[in-house]
C-alpha cells in the first residue's frame, strides 16, 4: 500500500503544475451554446458539497466578517472584466461556490447556498456581476433590517481606482521591472 502511494507521489512530482490547468472552459463543451449564467447542477448539489464550517456564535466577529466580505466582493466585481472570457466566468462561478462552502460562518454559508439555488450568480459581464452582488447584498440587508444600497451607484462606490481598466495582469511584466 505504501509503495502505491509512493508511486503516485513520484508521478505527481514529475508532472508540471501547468498540466493540471484546464485548457477548455470548466463547464459545457466550450462552444458558447450553454447559458453562461446557469450554474451547473453539480455546483448546486449540497448532498456532498455542503457547508464546511460551523455556526459562528460571536455576533461581533460575524458582523465584521460580513462587512469585510461584502467590501471584498464589491471591489472584486468592480475590477472584473467588462467582457470576461468563458474561462473567467467559470472561475468566478467556482470562486463563489467555494465561498458558499468555506465561508467561516456556517449559517451564513448556508444562506449563500440557498440564494445561489434560487438565483444563480450572473457573471456574463462586470455590470451583471456588480448588479447581482448588489441585489444579493440588499436581500441580506433586508433580512437583517439594515439600510438598502442604491445599486445604480455600486460601480462608482466600490471602484478602487487601483489601475487601468481592461488590463489583465501579466507576470512577465514584473520580470522586466526586476
């Protein structure tokens, strides 16, 4: 048994990590015929992929976590590509699904999963994602009896001004500077 494990370890060491990155979109056949805003069924199935964390009893920490998470999500949406590739859309769906499983507050994670089942993330463009997250945030605010946010101003409110628009990061640019 140990020999089989060691063989797998050796095989893994010989692989290049880039070989593990999918060459095709993560969902569908990649020809664009699938609705890019429909979360695949396997990502919505909670029977095997449910909430990982337990309930968070510290209400102060829970509130701080929520505020920080919403800020992060809104800034991320403001930096999301205006016209994302299919792979970028799939990556965002996987990220949001992972968040719904690993969110440190298990009760909140369950609420996120319920929301995704009712209204799957829309990631077809920056505007779609920004509006989707703003509406989702407002649903949470309603439930918590907090003020609602004007979704017409969400981009201007969370635009970090942290760089030019539509420019994707290229690691080789860092190498030129060193």
